[in-house]
């Protein structure tokens, strides 16, 4: 088990984050999304896991609206951990820390589009009732997962995402 700290990122981390994402997602280009989320004007929860002063993991939680209501939701992603340190609970710890922070700011529900086999480990359930901001391919519906941060009813409506997420290509088109 490795020792690591979790802290908020700052603009000076961008270069280290780019290196991390290129290593963790060699076949997917998420760098421009990460740059927009972490370095842009959209307020996000951006947490890094740091070990020996190096960033070894990262997660973003983006505050979102819900159509037809004043409820606050949060979109989890992207999430990654440097390949050499997989299976040391860094990913799970980043998810937990981000959910705690989102809860403190009044977020009621977290959504994630990702592998249910992984996110179920952190309490996510498949097939959220809340609609994704863009129509998802049929085969991705179960991957659209949700988790309440309180005891209330699941949210309904459509997730309203800020600028960096307003791209159909990020949603399977
Ligand atoms: C997914 C990822 C963030 C997990 O990080 P991590 O720090 O290794 O996660 P944890 O240590 O908390 O959990 C590891 C466990 O999850 C399992 N796991 C990881 N990815 C999984 C997946 N896609 N499906 C099912 N189980 C998965 C591991 O096998 C491991 O199981 P074990 O504890 O029984 O050995 C990391 O593997 C990663 O960065 N992958 C590449 C990028 C990616 O896929 N990001 C998620 C986008 S949806």
C-alpha cells in the first residue's frame, strides 16, 4: 500500500496532469478536457493524489444543474491513476474525497459515465434516471451511473453541464 496525500490542484499542476493523463489514457485524448476543467473559469472540484511530491492520480467533480429544478448535481470525471500505482486504493480515495467535498457544497447526487464494474465498488448504481446532457448510445446506458449524497429521492430531469462538457463527442457521438 502506498502513502499518498490528496489535495486540490492549482494552475501550476497542469503540466504534471497532462503527463499523468497521457500515461493513464494512452488511447484517449483527455488532455484538452482536463486543461479546460482545471485551468478554465468553470468552478470544479479538482483533486490530486500526490506521492513523494509527484502527482500520481487525479479526479474532477464538475458542479452541474438539473433541468426544471434548483437541485445541484455533480459529474465525476475524468479519473485516473498512474499505471504503476494501480490497485493501491488511490482511485477509490479520490472518489471518496471528491464526494465529501461535493456534499459539503450542497450537491445531492453524483453522476458518472464509466465502467460499472469499477464504480460499483464506490457505491454507484447503473442506469441513472436523470438524463445525460446528450443522448447516450444504447450500450452505454448502464454505464451512466448515479449515487445520492443524502437520503432524498433520486433526481429526475436532464443534467445541465457547463461549457467544457458541452461536446457530443464526450458523450459517445
Ligand atoms: C480505473 C482507475 C482509476 C482505478 O484506480 P486504482 O487506484 O487502481 O483503483 P483502486 O485501487 O481504488 O481499485 C482497484 C481495484 O479496482 C479494480 N478495477 C480497476 N479498473 C476496473 C474496471 N474497469 N473494472 C473492474 N474493476 C476494475 C482493480 O482490478 C482493483 O481490484 P482489486 O482491489 O480487487 O485488486 C485506474 O485503473 C486508471 O487510471 N485506469 C485508466 C483510466 C481509467 O480507466 N479511468 C476511469 C475512467 S471511467
